[in-house]
C-alpha cells in the first residue's frame, strides 16, 4: 500500500509499505478515506519527539471504512464507516473505565520508553513514534486499529466524511480542554492558538456556556477563521500585551479558564522568543513553553489552566511561583477522545458543531510532503491539509 | 606550622575516609534494597479473577519457581495488586547496566510478565506491536531497535 513516511528531520516521502494485518482478535483493518495533518505531527517532523525510525508511517487523525475485523470485534462489521480516535485505549483498565483514555495501561506495546521518561507509560497513539507504541499511522491506504470496539465510532448517516474527520482528534481534544478545564456558564475563557484544536476548544467553551471567549494567535487568516466560524474574539499577540488585554477584557480579574493549544514549538513576542529558540536549538531545553507561561500569568486567581499542546520533556522558566501563589489548577492530557466522540458526532449531526471549514487544503496522499510544507509554514492560509489516500 | 598543616591534612584524610566508608555502606544497603524490591502492577479485576482456580495468570506462571509472587486486594475497589520479584540475585551497579542492555537482568522478564498478565486479565489478549515493519535500517534506528526490544521489560515498574 501507499503511505507517507517519516525519513528524517523535516524529510517525508510517499513509499510502498506492507499492508497491515489483523494481529490481535480485537483488531480491525480500516481503509482510510480521509486523514489530516495535525500540529503535533510537526514536533515529529522537526525531530523534537525522539524514537522515530526512518520509514515510520505518520498520521493519527482519520476516518475510513472497516474492511476486516478480528474474531473478537463485536461492535463493528465490514463496511461500517468509522472515525477512529487517535489515542488507542483498551476500554477495560481502571484509567479507561474512568474516562482517562490517554492514560490507558494496556495499549502501548513499548511501555518501557515512556515509563523511564515520565514515570509511567503512555497510551498507544497512531503514527506517533515508538515511544507511544510504534503503531503505523493513518497517512496510508489501510491502518490496523487495535481494540477496535473501543476506538472506532460509527459515523451517523447524513454526516459528511469531512465533518466527521475532525472528531478523531481536533474536536475531542478541544472539547476536553474546555470540559476538564472546568468551563462554566458566565466564564471568561482564553485560548492560546487558533489552529484546529484551539478553534475547537474555543467552540467547546462557548457551547459550555462561557460568556466571553478570546483566542490568541498571530496569523491573520486563522484569527479571521476563528471569528467567522467559531464566533470567538481574537487577539494578535505580536500587536498587543496579551496579559494586559485579557485583564482589561475580564474586568481586571483575568480569564477564569486558560486553554493552551500550541505545544512545544510555541512562539512569543520579544526577547523571550529568541531566548527560547536559542536554548532549544542548542539542545539545552526540549520544549518552548511560551504559551503555557503566558496562560499562567494571565489566569485569574484560583482559575484553571489546561495544557492541550503536546510537550515532551523539561521546560525552562516555568512560573511555579505564580501557579502556587495564585492558587491555580493546572492540568493537561493527551486527548481522552473516546469519552467525547459519540457526543461530538451527534453535535456535528445536528449542526451545533462545524468542523469542515478547517480542511483548507485537500489533496491526494502522493502530495503529502507538499501538504506538510503548506501546513508547517502556514502557506496559502493552510490550517489543515487533508489527504485522500485513494484519490 | 609544619606540624599544624600535617595534622590538618591527616584529620581531613581521616574525615574523607570515614565519609567514603559511610557512603559506600549506604550505597550497598541501597543496592540490597533495590535488588529485593517488589515489582507491582494493579489489575482492574478482583483477586479471585486474577487467581482463577488458584492459578497465576499465564505470563507470570511461565516464570515458574524463578520468581516470588504476592497478591493482595487493591484499596478503593481498584482491583488486585500483583507483585513479583526474581528469586535469583539481580545484578547491581555497572553489571546491571550491561545485563539490562543484554536483556539478561531477570527483572526484565518479571516486568514483561507482569505487564502481559495485566493486559491479558483486563482485555483478554496481549496487545502485539504492529508488523511487518515499514522502516529501513539506519545507525540511529539500530539503537532505537535495541531500546524497543527491551521496552516491554524496562521502565520504572
């Protein structure tokens, strides 16, 4: 089959690779219909997430058709149109049963790597390095879906593929930030990042009753999209003092909930940007946490900060003093998508949630390297490049 | 003056010797504690399910009498705490590093068996890694391959 493979830092190519097989009785094989770039892929591409091997198939946000099921798959059959959660969860460990799907104990066959790195092993993730199980990604014609009864969700009739696609990752990730960040009616919510996850977090905050939602970015086309399709206010961090502006817009209190949707390659304005970049380039720090820092300083006393962006290691200049003395709740997670996807598909079905506008560029899988170039460098207003492996 | 310097040097030397002796005692005691440590997993199943008909889960049972095992109910309705440790001595210090790289530290087999037991008891299967691979050999890839091969038996478990 055809697949988009990581070949080295900033190097991708489309290759012929072996078709996936059913290896466990609870596996399904899905013929990929649509698969999209995600901001977290850029960390792989840039070499910030170790444990990638030349030839690894990337991609984790996808939708397709079930073409084969293992003998223990009960909820799906051949021909089902499904959207698959990017995080693999077994559904039966204590964490999965308690809704903490990205903390699944059983879905990472290479647990020692993240166990050593973080003190506990992470869950498996499609196409996201051997630290998260070494599963082949979705930028391919077929993908193996372990624990298919728990990770694949039937797409309701009447919902288009493109609308359902983002229920695989961007929409549940954003929803989780607002939900677990504790957004309540009347809240002021600030979201760092107007990419797909940031837009979905902003929309989720609005649907959960936030009075005012302010999204922060520097790319005009993304900010315009957020205003037009999500209905949130926006702030350009290169043109204003974000913390002062957020204070002014929240009566001096600061936002009740701050959601960071940027990750380890965050940019900032001023000398801090140079400082973080130099340290990262010199290998003195793995992550650039500019947005997390700002969120902690901006948040109201006793408020909540949720970190949705992907981080890998240690960060420098983390404002622990502000966090402690302001009494903040700081939380983060890879997405617990399985607990949100059914509800999100219903919301897409009844028109409460719109996602298809984020697919700014659609192309055959053969154009994958070009798609990532557009996406990474934000050329031509690219918010998400979506690949059609069978086009 | 000469005598005072000599005395200070002697006292310093004795002090350093005592510190080193105490530190090496502490280090040996710590090594003994580490070697005797139980490796534990909590399985989201009741003890009578984990020990169905008095038998250990298959991956752990395969280790036979090379391990010591303990089972107790986890607090808060979290299932069963299953622990094991090798009966044979485990390598320590520099030999431990070599043994772990060579896949010969007996704790690696115990960690793997505990993880597989948990997965089997909770899900009914041991999840297999993707195959066949799509990767090509590179020098960095070979190092990663070694780490991945050991990953099932490694970590802080």
